[in-house]
């Protein structure tokens, strides 16, 4: 990925007033010099979410969310930093300067843009056919029979691919899409595979078309459902892998459901697109479906941006259980809590909602049990349960899943609970559980401010942070001092060091926002809380800084003096210690005000 130039980030920060940006998502109420609202990141009745125009940052007293305009967008839209920068740039009409873009990269990006355009327009074209074409009457009839009305078809942009070998080819060619682009998109096939000069024909014919979106809502592929049961080909035909679409990366419906999943921190994983659409329309909206494949580690990583727990619905047959097994391994390995829901036999969520109504399905969702409880309650047979050997055998199966859980505390809890419930010694179970599995490749370390407690730097460090961010003169003074030799051995000063070594200018809001943007989410959040904390008196910054330096230098001096006393016989050590002592005295002279500020009483 090309990097976005830091100047560009600052330029975008300067053009993106945080009050205007946040205010474009939900109304803000003025409260003194700040603005407040009900926090969008946690459930609350009285507003504890504040936006400060002066500091160009936001923070929530309730859940700890906070940061600059970039972090707000990242958190609210669940997008990454480059994407947040791009969206704010688009909003401000700034073109992004991306560094070091190779010719190859440019070609790739241009192709991507063209393919997105093609998918977007094709989706609309399929949709128009479904709504208007005479030849689509059976497709409309089918949707009706599945209880899907026009509104729903519009919301999910459901379409119809005409029963023709070249309807799409002719239309797309008329829209000036090149043959190579059509082939790359997977919407058409080459008559002779691998021969780019052979004729092309439509991949999807006489099918109900579901556009597949990525999580930010771009159409990147299609899934076509058969309408004539006699027709050749599978029940579903999906787009092949293309520069836009990798099967194991996409969760169907996520672009619509992500806000609901993020609110609940929980996702219901369903099997098919129709299940998902029916459930979503019936009001069970925190749903996703793996697209055209079993659940993958990439899916788990994607889902982890929004959810901590997952509800799976087992198909009651052995094949369904085997498929679920792999999904369980992936979910446990990804650090999810897993609950299991049950369907009446022969029903899927779609058929169940249509027959028994949304409430019946919602009850099933709510009744979903923790995976281990479910196993013990439903899968442990009476015969197994009655013998120690039976229970130990069962425990062995369960220990496989526990050993996948990356969180050690959670593993320990699970082991204890299971040992009690299975009436076997805890140590026995402990031994069955293997050493901790490493987190799966591609599983991001969660850095989610809304759900994690922040550990604030100690009081004096927080005050210095706050002052350095607000007081240009103080920051300049510290930067002229050999500050690194002071903070390098004081724990908890990482954020402070970042402020000192940055190019940050406290008087310039864009520069402050640019600095915020350079921080990981957790640090940006911490800093916005420090800024917002009225108990931290920024006027004390200089005093605290000088005291910190004095105390640190004093500590080192005592250490060296002790060495000198203890090793008076060894000339080499003596010499080194004397040298170090001299360095400390030099440092002390750099902090000229130390004696006056640190010990006024002496
Ligand atoms: Zn909050």
C-alpha cells in the first residue's frame, strides 16, 4: 500500500473541523466551550460524549472512547486509518498525495477502479431487469414466494440476469467497458479458457442475482441463484476470484449489519444469503454469512473488528456438525466466545421466520447457549456421563477447543468450569489442554478503545503531557533540553517521548490533529482523556517536568555514589563511575531551574 504523506494528513486535519464532522453523523449540543451528545460507542441515557473544538478531539467519560477526527471516523465507521484519511479528504475536496507509487501499483489501482465501476453499474442493470423486464416475471414470482417484497429487493439491490448468452456482454460493451475488463471481472467467460482472443459470453444466465459487497459497501462480486430447477449448473453460481473478490475474505451482509454487530459486540453467523436477508428484514440485524465458503480465519479477523462473541446455528445432521467443527476451531482460535443456537429439524432461519415469524427465530437467538454448556447439556450422553471413562473421553474432546483459546485467563476459567461440571480433577483436564496456541495468522491484536480500560500514566506524567500539548513555549523549552536522557529510564513515558520527538506545534490545531492521527487508537484515546481531564492543571507542567528530571538525575547520582563506595578497590569501575557522575552533573546543568523548582525548602 502506498503511504499517505504526513503533510497531506495535516492538511486534511486542518480542513476537517471535528465538530462539523461529528455533527454530520448525529446532533451535538453546545455545552460551554465544548459540545456533547449521547455516546455512539456505548449504551447510555445521559450524554457523556464530548467534542472539543479547541483541542480538535473527542472523549467519552462513560466508555473511554476518544481521539481526533481520524479516530472518530475509524471507530464510528469501523474503518482503518488510510480509509478514514481518504474519506475526510474526499469530504474536504483535497486530493491525496500518496508516496512512492509504482507504475505497476498504478495499473493495479486503475484496474480496480474500473472493475468497481463495472460491478456497480452491472448491479444496477441486473436490478432494473428484475424490477421491469417482462422476462423476469418468474424471478419476481420466486421472490414473492420467499416473502421478499420490492422494498427489500431494493435495499439489497437484488437483480435478475437475463436468460441470454450475451445480453450483459452487449450492454457492457455499449457502456465502453473493454473486453479485458469484462474477463477480469468474472462477469463473462472466455469460450476457450485461457485464450484471450476467443469469444466471451455471460457467466450468469436466468438467475436471481445477489450483489456481494465488501464491508464498506462496494459491490465486488455476485452470487446467482438458479430459477429453473431443470437448468444445468449449481444452485448458486458465484463470481470467481478476481482482483476485487477473494472468497474467504468476504462476509455477506456485513456492510448493512456492521453497525448492529458493533453495537451488540455479537454476530449471528448464518449460512445463506436468503437466511441473512430474511433475518435482517425481520429485525435480527447483527447477522453475517460467509460468502460461498466455510468460515475462514480471514472472516474471523474481519469479524473481530466488530464483535467479541458469535452465535452459530448448527445443522443437526453429521455433515453440518463436521462443518461446524472447523468453524469452531477458527472462532476459538480467534478469541471469540461462541454460543450455539438450535433450529427445529428441517428448518433454516429463512423458512422458520416465514412459517413461525420473527419472534420465533429471535427466541432461538436469545436461547443460544455457551458452546461448552451446549455440549454438556446436549451432547454428553447419559451413558458417557455415568462413567468416569466416559466423562474423561468427553473432556478430551472439549480440551481440544479450550487449547485453541488464546486468552490464558479465559482458558483457565473454562478448565475450572468444565472440571466441575464433568466431575473430573482439574489437573487432569489441565494436562489435556495443550500449551497456548499462537494467535492465528492475520488475526489483529484488538486495540479497541470502547471496550478496554485505559491505564492512564501517573499524575505528574499526565500533567506534563497535557501542558506539552497546550503550551508551545514549554514544549520548545523541553525540546531544547536533553529530554531523552531523562525519560529513557522512566517507565510510562512512551507517550511523552512521542510528543517531544514529534514535529507537533501546540498552537496549530491541524498539527495537533496530525499528531493524534499518528498514534495508535489506544494512545490517541488516552491523550484525549488527559486533555479533557480538568483535574490536571496544565500550568503545573513546567514544575512537574523539572521535578521529574531532578528526581531522576538524583536517583542515578545516588546509584553511582553507592557504586563508588562499594567498589573503592577497583580502579576500572571507579573510573567509569566517575565518568558517569560527571555526565549526570552535565545533565543537571541543562536543567538550570532544577534546584529552585524541585526543593524550594532547602
Ligand atoms: Zn461512550
